[in-house]
């Protein structure tokens, strides 16, 4: 097996970022279960402190369920301008070490430190230094993964959370990767995991036994990706300042759902998508609704209003109106629904768009 050992990739993931910022800025919240979410039956959790996670509270969970799991939690509405400001300071620290920084969201990023600005001899020392600077200057903690590629670095950063550092050396890839559950592979959700289970695949090592042609026949183009990742191969580069193309949230149901029954799911996913979009400085012009029927047929409907959606309520209303454009019998059942935003533009460009669509 040949790995791209010449590359040194670090994945940094801030620990419970939104909740940690709240706890840092308000000493009374420290060591208490904190849930960042709007209150209400239709709200979802944006972030949960580790004290709240001990009760089973997780991001994207309905807020009402989080309240049931942890009745003593402190609920706080998200303050995205403050989180963005802190995120900017984190990225300033990254840029001291390398210009090859690819942000994934406000709280995580890939860094290519194959060559670093501070002349540190190893990627591990770069990651250790970055974590120390974040702790000293921002009074926050971050976890880091160091590996020969992005795929492995992201898995590694989650290995010793919170406030951890884990390194995968090129010669250690197989011993680390092969025993892992196949659900660790990016893109392997519940549906794909079940398909692999039917094939007798539960670990990445078992996935590696399959030929490329078999995986491509079963999973199409994604089969080739599965083949590579099972071998620890990921040639994707760290791309600085990659512009966002789309943001979406999806949910696959345990039992198929009729079209009229989808409203609560659409509302919940719209709120999650809206919360994620607040991380972006650019503005989305188009709302997309995605549905997958019980026989796996994918349907999408989209709408580009004269002005970009300016609130979660507006996004939700557009998504619900798109449901009425599906045009199928009301008894048709669906296994998946998704709500997305696309067609991102700079704020100045977006404000000029209504003239183009008038």
C-alpha cells in the first residue's frame, strides 16, 4: 500500500464551540449543562456543552427532546455574530502557521502543514502549538488530528475529544483504519450502512475485501470513493477559501412517511439549515426541497425568490410551498426529506439580484 506520506494534514475541531464560547464569556455557566438553541417545539439544538452531552444531548436534536433528556440544562439562543468573531480569531492563529487553511464551518478546518511558516519540524508540533495558542489567547480548547490526508485527519481529530491530539503516521494507517466500523467513512449514513451490512460488511477491513467493480455496481460513483477510503487513500487537496456552493440538512426515516405528514420534518430541517447558513458571510439565493420516494426515486424542487430568504421562517415557508409542487398522489410515501440553500452570492451581489429576476 502506497500512501502520500509527503503530505502533512491537520484537522482542527473546536470543542463544543458555541457552548464553550458561552461558558467562557459567562463564568456562571462553567461546569453546567449548556444547550445553544431557540426554545420551542420546532427548534433544534445548535450546540451542547460536554456537561449536557453526558445526558445524551446532541447537535441537530429537537430542542424539546434535549429538554426532556436534561431538564436542568441552561438554554441560550445562538449568537452567531459573536461566534463568527471568535472563529475569525481562531483562523488568525491558523494563518500564522500556514496559508493552506480550508474552513469547513466556524468551528473546524483543514490545514496543510507540509511546509509551515513557523519552521516547526513536525506536523504534530504544529498542531500542539496551535492548540496551545488557542487555549492561551482565547481560553478555549480544540482537538486536533494529524495524518497523511484529510480523510484520516478528520477521523483522528475526533479520537481523543475533547481537548485531545491524535496522530496517525503513514505506517500506522492499516492498523488504525481496518478495525473501525464502516460508519466512520464519510458519506456512509444509515441507509448505506444497512446496504453494506447486508453484504456482510461491518468494518472498514471487511469493506476492503470487495473489488472496485463490485462496489461501483452496488453504489455507482460512490463505490469508487468507498474503495479508496477503505485503503486510506484520499488525494483531495486542502483548498483555501473554498466558496460555499450549498448547505442542506437531510433526514432518512425509519418508516416511510406520506407527503401531508412531512411538515414537522421540513420545519425542523429548515431550522437546522438556516442555523448552518448563519456561518456564512455569503447569501443564498435559492431554496431546495429534496425528497426520496419509497422506491428510491429522488425528486427536487427549487425556488429563487426576488430577494434572498432573510429569516428561518421565510426559508421554512418556501420549503413548505415547494412540497405542494411535488405533484404526486397524497398517498405516496417517502423515505427521505432534505431542505437546502444554494446559489450563494456575495452580499452585495445578492442585493442586486432582484433586478435580474424582476
